[in-house]
């Protein structure tokens, strides 16, 4: 896996800063509220981060998978690539992912959610 840095967000609040270097995960947590911070309770490893990313996108067995991939401009199912495009936005919570170098806000990613 390539080195990557991202923040987990709850609306416009940064809940954790995650850095992955040489498959080692370093997390700085800013909230101990497990409802809003997936990285509130350590330990964290690359398996945990991969599972988190998979949980922030549609399932591979989804009947509409090919439609969704095409809509996202992707040719294969890769949770990391999906989340880079969708920012891990889900309808049932306010968590999302902001990657290093992005200046997005909750208003940019929430698709009209209140």
C-alpha cells in the first residue's frame, strides 16, 4: 500500500488524523466518542484501516456494483479508490473522510443531508 494521510470527520469536526507509512498506522485521535470517531479506541493496524474503508463504501456483492463503479469512473472494485471518490459518505451517519490536501467541508460532501 502506498503511503497515505487522511482525517476522519464528523460533519466539520476532525475526529482523527491517520497516517500510513510503510504499512504502519499512526493515529492522532481528537475524540473518544466511538459514535463519531472510528479511531477512538486503539490499537490500529493496516487490517483495521482496510476494514474501515470497506465499511465506508457499497458492498462488492451489491447488484448495482457495475453501475456504481462506472458512475465513479472506476473499472474494478477497490474500497480505497471508491472512498477517495465518495469520501466515505453514507446516508446513515455524519462521518466522512478528508484526504491530505483537500479543503472539503461537510457541506461539500453531504449530498443535501441535514
